[in-house]
């Protein structure tokens, strides 16, 4: 829990600076909280089954509350009608602004229209909301770069590259399989494209191949990013393609929950318990504590760290700007076309986590503690 306090403090500091720069403080220098100019902000999150969304929700709530706002934080158990209802209720309760991490990015047009009709700004959080002109801003990571990093970490695990991205000694040929996220999540497409663009030259020159032939995102997709679904697909791939003794060397996985499903299937099939003992290289995303433990134990090879504290801070800064009648600062106004318009965005940078650098990235920064890594529990 300690890290949420740190995140909140960061947000307040950032807001303090933003207020000074933008003239948002009261004439006596008072903050929003002191002058009581807050309001109600609805925060809609997809699910509590993945740690990252709990961290996101807590950090956004703490940051907004520190800045003087009331917060209605809701999780929708990955159920689309539930999320629609929660947002409807936030609007009914008089929310002044909405921050939404969607489940299905195409399913919220009615809610966003209702928000627009009442002049309520909407910030898409981490996941782009599609097919609506009523998305005012998008805070996220550079999702294409995340996919690129995932493929880089796979190539590093195979020895084709080194961890710093330079050429490694291994020449292959290597057999890999590909997993993608949930197709209704816009991010899944960006992660996939970034990864495929990175892998393509190595597929073309024969360094790596995909023996199952399942190289389309539709074939590789995992509805709702489900660990069980991924485990089942990996089991099916092992039966269909590897039961004749064909070796599997690596698996591109876009999310730590999916990675753990893949690893379970591989271990049940008799692959080594660790990578040095024969387990294929498996990538990931989110630096979930269970996966950081597996990285420490040489079971999962890598993950991607997206610092949810920074994303939450950014959402708070953008909310504050809207509610002070200012234009939030975007650093990307080209990449995120939601089908109706290009949504102004603020993109943050992610890092690849290996066994060699998780201490610096995750422990030194207070994201996880050593005890949490040892136990694998948050
Ligand atoms: C997020 C990832 C996360 C995935 C599954 C994506 O939209 O960007 O960080 O791994 O959802 O929750």
C-alpha cells in the first residue's frame, strides 16, 4: 500500500507545479483543496483480477482526492454492461469529469454522448475509447513501443539480440509462437503491430519461424486477456504442432497473466522448470509481482514495466487542466485515431524488465519491495 501514498504525493507535487505555471492557484496561493473548488470525478476501471488496474485505480483516486476532488471509483469485473451502467450512474450522480479505462473500447458511445450532452469532459485512461467524437483526451504509454520492446525481449532471450538491443551471437533457427491480447482493446493491436514489425526481418531471413503458422492477430488473440484462455491455446498448440518432438524456443506474450497461463501449459507438458533447464523464453507486460518473482527464478524471461504511478499522475494533471478551463498539454496528436477523430494524447515511456535490471527499475523506485518479490504477493 505504501507505493500508492508515494504516487499520491507525486501527483500533488506535480499539481502544485502545474497550478503555479498555469495560474490555477487562488490569488492567495491556495490550492483547489483549500479553496474548495473541487467537484466529483468518476473513475471507471475494467477489472480487479489484474493487479495493475487496482494500482491504477488507487493511485488516480488518491491523487484526485489530494487535489480536492471527490472520487467515484468503480470496477466492472470485465463485464461490458456493468461498465456502461457504472458510467451512466456517474453521470446521473453529477460527475464533473470522467476518467475511463474501457473493457471494450467500442462499447461506450452512448455513455460518452450523454457525457458530452452535459458538458462532461472524458479522459480515456490507458485504453483508447473508439468510435466516438466525445473523447477529449487520452493518457497512456507509447503502446507501439511496448510491442517493440516485447519482441526485443524475446529476441534477447533467444540470444539473437543482447539486452541492450545490439546484435547477439545466436543465429537460430528458432521456433516461436505468438500471443496477442483482447481484440476489443485498441492497445492489443498496437502491441501486436510493434512486435510484428520488430520480428519481421528475423522471420524473413529464417532466423525465427512460427511452426503453427498462426501469424494473424485474430488467431493469436486472447479474449479479455484471460490467463485460462491463454493456457488452453498453448496446450492446443503443443498438441497440434509440437507433439512430434519439434522444439519450441520462445513465446511472445503481451501480458503477464497470459504469460503465466503459457508457462503453466509448458511446464505441464514437460518443458524445463526454468529457462536454463529447457523452458522456452516467455515475455510479458505489467511487471506483476507474480511474474517478477518468476523472472527472478529464471522461469519467465522478461516483462514490460509501465509505471502506473506516472500514468495516474498524468491523468490527474489532465483532469485538473480541464476543470480549470485550460487545454491539457498533449505530446502526441497523430497516433491515436479512434475511428472518428485523432484524440490528443499524452504518451509515457515504458521499460523492459529483465532479471538483470529489475532491482533498479522496480525495487529502487519503490514499486515493489524485496519481500514482495520473494513471496510473489503484493
Ligand atoms: C494494458 C496492459 C494490460 C492489458 C491487460 C492493456 O490495455 O495496456 O497494460 O496488460 O490491458 O490488462
